[in-house]
């Protein structure tokens, strides 16, 4: 699969274990170098966020 077709999805799990979407896009526009700035943005929006995940092309990674 080509890089421009891979999806990047940022989300967290709520208290009930449900995924809560933060953003979605294509890998070419959501470069991994952008993770720090997105992390800071999400912490401002949700101060008590203690679990943050990114899913890239179907593979989940825990960021926080």
C-alpha cells in the first residue's frame, strides 16, 4: 500500500473503554514529526487525558 493511502487516526479511550476520535487523516499530511504538537494540543483540550493512541494503517501505537 502506498504511503499516501495509509490512514492516521488519533484517539483515546474513555472510562467505559470506548474509543473517542480526536482526528483522522492521511499519512502524507500527518507526519510523525507532528505528534508532539498534536499531543500538546490534545492535552490542552482534555487536561486529564492519560491515554493517547495513534493508529497507522490499522496498527495501534500507544503514545501516552
